[in-house]
C-alpha cells in the first residue's frame, strides 16, 4: 500500500487556438470546456491505482458544492474514507491551453495550505503496511513528515517549481525525502548541478528532474551516478497539465517494485509522454495494461549515463 497526501482540485480547462487569447465577449464551443478532479494528490493517487497499487489518499474535501462533487468522485474510486477530512471550501484550478500544448494555469487552494491535517489520522494510515508515502509539498503535509520518518516509511515529494536549494518552504521535505522530484524550469543551476547539490546538502538518495521536451535527469547518490532519459510523445502533444505528476507516480511505483531506478524512469517518461497527447477529460495516468502495450509497441525511451 502507498499513501498519498496532497490536494484534490476541481479543474476547469479550455483550449484556444493560440496565445495571446483575443478578447471576444461571448462564444460557444460545445465540448471544449472540461471540468473534473485534478491536483497533485488526485493525479498521483489515481495513477498509482490504475497501475494496480492499493492507495490511501490523505486529503481535504470542501463542505461546498465543489466539495460534494469531489467526494462523489473519491467514493467512486475507493479513495474516500477515514483519511478524507472536511474543510470549508474545495480547492480549484483553471488551465488554458493552445493547440500546441502551451498552457497557462492558475490554482486557488482556498484555505487548505493553512489547515492542519490530523497527525493521528495519518499515523494510523502509515501503520497499516505502508510501502512509501508521497507527501506533496503543500503546507499541511509538513507535520506529517516526522511521523513517516519515525516509522521508517520512505518519503517521496515533488518540489515543482523550486528555485533555491535553501528554500524555506521546501526545507523539511528536502531534509527527509528519499526521493525528491522537481521541474527544471526555475532551477538556479543546471539539473546535474542541482542533483549534486541535494546529494551533498541533504543526502537525498534519489533526485529526479523533469525537463519537459528534453526528458528527465536522474541521480542516485549511493552510486554517485547521473542518468538522462530522452523525452518521447507517442501521441504528440496536446495537454501537458499533470505530466509531472504522472512521471512521479509511475517512477515511484516502478522504483519500489523493481528496485531499478533507471528502468523505473524510462517507464515513467514513456507514460508521461503518452499522457501529454491526451485531452483534459481523460483519466489521470495510464493503466497497467495500456502501459505494457505501449512499451511493446513504442519501446522504452533511451537512457544515457551522464555522470
């Protein structure tokens, strides 16, 4: 069993021809507006589920209309239960994207970053045969870190658009996570130097840097090895939101199941590359059968040692 702690948002998405978007007072586009659950917690949890993993999701659900919609979806997929905690208002997000896959996103997490997730609830969940805990870097998971550390449950986290190895917000996750992932977009140094910085500063065992169309970089501290996996996009590029979360989820499952980080990342890059070719209405991630079929038909992306 894997535990995921993170936000579920209700996401609205709409495609436009190109940016900048022209000002038009009113238009009608049947089928062009998507409204569905999203967010890191949801995407990682559902991706792991679709790959066959048993998942417990620790999250907040709003006591409002969007919260009721969210709870219904959580129940439909077996993700609602004792680790679902009520809050005042459901987080929501908006993504605008064009026909080339370029996107502009905005999140409104309401008051959830200021909430305190009940530590006892989390402690009971990780005590029940938990293989690993994906603790997203929303503030309410910070008090949960010592619980996972005390129980020797490996922590996986994604820092997203981190820009400082001394980030005050991300410090606790960086100090304790076994796997630290992030995007290359705002790094203050090259991905390779970033990996080495986390090795030396925090002793991070596994560092993963998503580089979008340039694939991903992986660093394994115990072997002092650095690897690059080429990007692939078997269906082209249409909608990129959630690709990083897909990458993290598929890598996490493969890493803990196979014990081979290189193979895990190749599968993860393939899954994320397939995902960006879909529509915002598709389910998160990719199911196990489809991933196996994709691996056989397209092959795994190439991996090269770079350090």
